[in-house]
C-alpha cells in the first residue's frame, strides 16, 4: 500500500510548506491560484463526465445522491466540524469569514479526497500493485496543497487523514469490487465523479456555490445504479 501513504505524506508536507510560506507569497498570487485550480477541476470534470455510459444513470445517481446528502445535511455537519477544529464556537460559525473558510475547506476536501484520479489510483494499486497513478497525484497534491494552505493554513494538512482512510479502504476493497464491475459501471462511476469535480471547480472559480459535500453519496450509488439499470434495460 505505497500509493496512499505517499499521497497523504506529500499532502502534509505541502500543507506545512504552504502554511509557513503563506505570508511571504504576494496576495495577488494567492488570490489568483485557487481559481486556476478551479479551471483545472472543471477541465478534469468535463473529461470524466464524458465517459458516462448512460445519461439516465448519471442523472438518477446524482439526484438520489444529492437528496441523501441534503437529508443528512452533510455540508452543514462538515462545516460545523471544521469550525470546531479551528477552535470556533457558535458565534464564530455565524461570522462571514468563518463561513467562507468552511466553504473553501469543504471544496478543497472534496478535491483531494473524492477525485477520480485518487479513487481509481487506489483501486488500481489494490488490483495490480502499481502505485503509479497515486504517485502522479501526489506530485500534483504537493503543489496544490501548498497553495491552499497559504490561504487556509495548517487545517489543509488534516485532510490527509480522511484521504488516507478513503484510499486505504478502496485499496483493500478493490479485490472484491473490481471483479464485479464492467466497463459501463466504471464509465458511469467516472462520470459521477466528473460532475462532482465540475461542481467543485465552479465553487473555486466563484461562479456558483454548489453544496458539493451533499453530492458525495452519489459516488457510492453510481456503480449499483449502473448495474441495476443494465438489468432492467
């Protein structure tokens, strides 16, 4: 399990470097880079979304996943947890700056933990033993975490914990899950992840503040919905 460890390690290193160098980076550069990563997320999301085998599955999965996420108030719960990690309270949670911080943190959390590259990289290493995809992601995450940590501080380093947990779980589940999949299921899964990345990109660029965390259950529903759709059509 080399890839998840390298990826989480580089995220921590990048976050530490970004938090340390943050005050030395000109404000105009710190303000310009997150939208640039947003554009990258939009491009990557479009590429993944185009892999959908069935638009009906894509729409159904996103709708059901978002309904579940809204019912569970995932974004609100994560935002409250972020506020507590910062040592905040209810008054701080009502502060616009705290709210903006929580929104940015959630967007970055999704980008690091729910990216198609990370999900497939972990599953691929579990099946083939090749950590190459996660190593490539680790290089990207090293620099992107520096940028985000220069704005959000050391809180970005804590994202390494859920990211390691997700990738480790996928690594060990891969031998069970992958033999049960087919190209259509993988395509639909990629498409759902792509739409989530599109929503994250729109948030980073400031175009539309989608509740990205509330869309995450769709990732769990993508393959089951794809398999059920193939059975009934």
